[in-house]
């Protein structure tokens, strides 16, 4: 039995992929989701998995030979999320390849975004490219599939488009609505994902996958309007900035701004496939736009993004720090411990003894936060510091601060995960949470000073 892992299995692409792969009797599926899911098939095992936890994903991957990565992190993953979606994406992808190395995963199939050549990319597309580079820099063979707008029920971009059309009889269209794209039918996307697993001839390469028709977003709006038998009048006003567009779309559709903003900022780019990355099986990509729209609209279900927001009062805070040449995460963690006592020198002070760092208020007995480095789970390129006590630390099992190298040692990520404060939530958000950001920003500047010092030598 061939055991396949699907990260992001609860999304609209993941569920369609599971249905298709189950047509092959020799495939067993491990489906990952942030929430509990019930299996409806004996060859599908759903596992609740936090992709920000290297331990979770490593355990979930046991016995798997190949893995699909369908994850994009643009919605909050904690009650308080400090940081950018692209840094969140990067850490999850890094966890995936680290776990894959431990479990001897031999092949990854990554569904990313179309990358326009020779352009300054939006952070949405930069993030897709960073994840792609993270996978391809590992020793695991990676097949990269780049797609633009995927037309399917509950797809984020298509849901936004459909809601705009249904709620607005008249649209004042900014310049980006004249941008060209080649929308891809969900069924065709699944054709490619399936073949990417079964056909070894396409393994380890990069492909742009798109539908057969080129349309502008204005043309797409009119095609969707015709499909739902609604008259939509369009007026173009080129002076509307992207900032206003994204605010207006959020207001009209009700889709969270965390999801809308990155997507809208990418609409200025033409999403057209490159001849250099052409999919070798054109028969997989033949669904016309009319059929794709009809199928998607027949099965559209309410968007559930808001329901996925966490309810526990936990904190995730991630900052990207520059890594000086010749240094590693272990050096960064040690530098952090050495730097803290000099940064805190008034009411709050810090003492470091061995692998234990203690923050205290005025007197050493008033301990407000205690960090302890895990010798067992830390490596030179990833240092793990658990929150083990202090008056400001609430009840938690896995609260931790980590420093990890990413993107071929160019950066180190400082990431606080699953921290639960002891302070009342509102007070915490406007005191301790802000102090943490100030501390990490100051430490980032300290590391930059090291980089500048290296260049002067």
C-alpha cells in the first residue's frame, strides 16, 4: 500500500484530491488538518496537526513515502498573531522539509502560485516563491506546480469574485481589472496533482498550469455574471489605488482582510503560464472557462474562513532576523542570552545561568518569565527555548521560543509559539505583547550591527 501525506487536506483542493486518489486502490492517505476531522473512508486517516510544530508534523509523517503541500497561511493561526503571513508560511514549509528528512520522505508535490518573470512581486507571490525555494533547497525531490486563479467551490479568490458580483449591480473597476490571467478549473488542477504523483517523468520539475482561455478580470466578472444570470455594469476608473480596492472588497464581501489584502496586491501581475515551464500533458488542462464556472457555481458553499479562527487565548509571534555570515541559530540563541541582561537594566532585569534565562522584577525572587533551552531538541540550525515559568506565563504545555535558520542560512526566524499569558487578555495585548515586539525589534537591530561590523572588517 502506497502511503501519501496531504498537508492542507481540509481545503477545497485537498478534499477534491482525496476523492480522486481514492480511485486508486493501492493508495492510503494521511490527511492533515488544524481541526479534528472524521474519516469517511477506511483508507483515509485524518490527523489533527499544527504545522508550526516540528514535533507534530514529524509524528504525522511516519510511514509516508510522498507528500502534497497545499498550505497557505493568510488567516490567523492564534488568538494573537504578530508577524506576516509570509513568515508564517516560511516556517511551516521549513518544518515540512525538516520532518521529511527525518522520515525519509522521497517526494514533495507543492502547489504554489504563478510567478511573473522580471517583475517586482507582491509579498503574496514572493511568499509562494520562498516556499518553493525552501522545498527545492532540500534533498527531497520536489515537483512544483504554479497556478493562478483556481475556479472551484469555496476557493478563496473565486468566492471573493462571486460575492462581489452578487452584491454589486454596478462596479467601478480599477486598472488592475484589465490584467490578464488564465483561470484553472478545479478538476484540471486535480488532474495535474494526480499525475504528478503517478508519473515519475514529471517528478522534480517546475510547471505552470493554467486553463485554455486568457481573460482579463473584467471579462471574468462578465462571464460569471452571465452564468448566474445577473446584469453587472462595469465602469473603469484607473486612478483607484490598490489600497482602496482591497478595503472596498473586504467591506463588500465580508471576507477577512488578512485573506483579501495579499490577494488583491497580487492582481496587478499577469498570471500567464511560461513556455519554459509548460505542462507536458495538455489533455489534463482542457476544461473551458464556461464549464469550469458552471461546475463551481453549482456546488458553491458558504465561505468558512471566519469559523477557522482559534478560540484559545494563545499567541504566535514571528520575526525575521538577518543572520550574520558564518553564524548559525545556536550562535543567535547564545547572543540573545548575552544581550538580554544589557537590554533590561532598570525595573526588569535578566539573569542567565547555563541554559536557563530568568526575567525578574526589581528583586531576583520576583520572577516574571523563565526560559529554558532544550538540549535534547536543539540543533546548531534550530534552537528551542521552552517557557517553563514566571508570573507572566499562564498554564501551557508547549509554549516556546525558537531560533531557526531558513532560506539557505540567509535569515534566522525568531518565533514564539503557543504562549498563553497569565495577565488578563486585554491587558496582555496592550502591555506584554507590545514589549515582546520591542525586544525582538531591538535584538534584530543588534544582529544588523554584527552584519555591519563584518562588512567593515
